[in-house]
């Protein structure tokens, strides 16, 4: 059972696509500073978190439709 603390607002697909495009997965170059790597890693961590939430939300919707 999902607790109210675990619920997350609906995430629109177009938001996920825009964030994924703006903050893509990238391998840093040898010239990239450690601070920049950390900053970019943090940006991408947020996108990965939202992608996971989006996938969970859609899985829940699909499962409810199948089980109904």
C-alpha cells in the first residue's frame, strides 16, 4: 500500500522529455572539473528520479486498467 508520504504529483510526459533533452546522460571529458561533474551529476540525478516516478505512475495506471 502506498503511504501519502510516498505519493508524488503527476508527472507529464512532455516534462520528462524536456528535462531528459536539457540534461542528458553524458560522460564527462578529461577537461571537466570535479565541481562541474558533481553539478551535472546532481542535475541528472533529479531527471532519473523523475523518470522513475513517471514510470511507477504509468505502471500503476496500466495495472489498474488490466486488473479492472
